[in-house]
């Protein structure tokens, strides 16, 4: 009887260990990336140079709730984007 109990505990232990590994390898890093992305989107301000998920680069000229107006190109074309469509903020060049 004790041998069967130990074998069941070992099987259960491997299942728990597998879930712990999945948490630290997959779930935790994903939540960290989501948190960083949300902070970046909330910190957007007029004058930031941004890149959209479609690869369009431009400068934010106005923000109203979740709608951003981005000015891009030499012709100063203005495009409207949702806040979630921003992939990254470009670093300011000194």
C-alpha cells in the first residue's frame, strides 16, 4: 500500500511541476509584456514619435480618449489611429 501511495504522489508531483514550469516559462513573461505594453500606451503624449502595428511612423499631433491623430511624411498627412494600434514609441534623438 505505501508503494502505491508513493507512486501516486510522484505522478501528482510531476503534474504540479509541469504546471509550475509552464507558469514561469509562458504565462509570467506574457503578463509582464502585457503590463509593459499597457503602460507604454497609457504614457503616450502629443509630440511622441510612434510606430503603428502596420509599420507607419509619425508624430502624435492630438489625442482624444483612445483616438490618436498622427502626422506622417513630408506632406504632413494626418491619419487617425486607435491607441491599441501603436506598436512602439521611438526614442528621441539627442
